[in-house]
C-alpha cells in the first residue's frame, strides 16, 4: 500500500543514492564526497517519514523543511561529483532529475503547510 507520493519518491531516491555510493566506492574508489551524498540523500526520506508521524502541524512543517534543505545539499554533492568527473553526464542527469522532482514536491508541501499554520 502506498503511503504518499513524496514518501515513495524520497525512498526511491534514497535507494538510488545508496547504490550510487556503493558504485563510487567500489568502482571509482571515491569515499569522501560519496559519504556526504549518502548522508544527505538518505536523510530526505527519513525526515519525510518523521514529518508524516509528527506530533503537530508545526513539527510536520519543520521535518519537511529539513528534508527540503537536505535535498538542496544532495543536489550540491551531485553537482560536485559530476563536475569532478566521478559521475558521467547520463548518471548525473538521471539521479539529478529524480532529486529535482522530490525537491519540487517538498517545496509545494512546505509552502502549502506553512500557509495553514496559525500565525
């Protein structure tokens, strides 16, 4: 049973990030940048899950805002890995597109949720 589109897509992105981390470590012998990517890329889905189980609307918005920040950081590490030659154009574009899709969903959710918070 599907929980939500954002939960599904952020989890799928995390799986891709884990696999990319393994590839970079085994095939490219790159360990530093890929660890940063691993931390940020898996944190997105973890914060989404925490937010869905939040104790209040403010808690929900806070966790989803953190997920959005982690998504931005994930894009940074992907850019850096690409620009330093560790990711091919094809690898980069594929995972980057998924990350941008998750980011757009998070932006929409955070904006809508913030507008519904009491002032």
